[in-house]
C-alpha cells in the first residue's frame, strides 16, 4: 500500500468483526510505532499489549469512549515515561507520533483501530494505572483497540478533509 493511500483511507474504526490479530502483525505495528520521531530521539514510550478479555472489558469501567474494546481481541496501551529524559515535557508529542505510526501501520495491514485518549484525564489515567499496574512516573497516554473492521468498505473509504481556509501563507490572519 502506498503511504498516501494509507493516510487517506485510515479511519477511526469502532465496529469490529471477530478474529484474532497475529502476534507477528502486532510486532509490525509496534515496530512502526517505535520508528516515530521523538525529541532528541529520546523514545519515551512504553507499550502494553493486552489480550486478556477481563482486562480489555475492564477498560470500559473508566473510559466511557472505549466501549468498542469489548469487540476486539487485542488493544495496545501507549504510555509515556519521561524519567531521566532531557526533554521530559515533550513526551506527549512523541507518543502522539508513535500512535499515528501505529494507526497507519494497522491500516496497511487491513486492520481497523481507534485512538482513545487517556492522558491528561486523571480518572482515565488512574483507572489505567490500577488495572495494568502502571507506576506513577509512567503516564498512560492512549488505548488503541485493534481488530478487523465489521465493514471494511466503509472503514477504509477514501476521504479528503483538506480545507484551504485553514491554511495561511507567511502570516496568520
């Protein structure tokens, strides 16, 4: 798949069919995530691959916009660990880039995924920390449910969201 095809056909998929995502495929997604740019190449991310059904379902107790997780066999939790990093306050941007790479890699593999935000919402971070044993110095950033879309034709429909009125030349006006 070409890069622009992955970009223009990537969607936030919230309806999934049954099916397991292979470990080898998940490794491809994680490798893509870890190739994301980061400030001073600090790579402040950590990833939790969740397959345990009780834990997946448990996420719905603290994340009201993650109900689709009950339909998937796997999710990846992206966390930021700024400990000892020179540019510690830039970890959210770094993790955002990692999430975007992961989402595009999922699309390339024919998988649907959706970015459900955790950070900076205290209740979601606390729930994530408790359920997955995440230490206080590590910040749960996002939960990414991953699976096969219920309707691939709809999930991967090409879209153009370009709006020239949002682009300024040489000066913000």
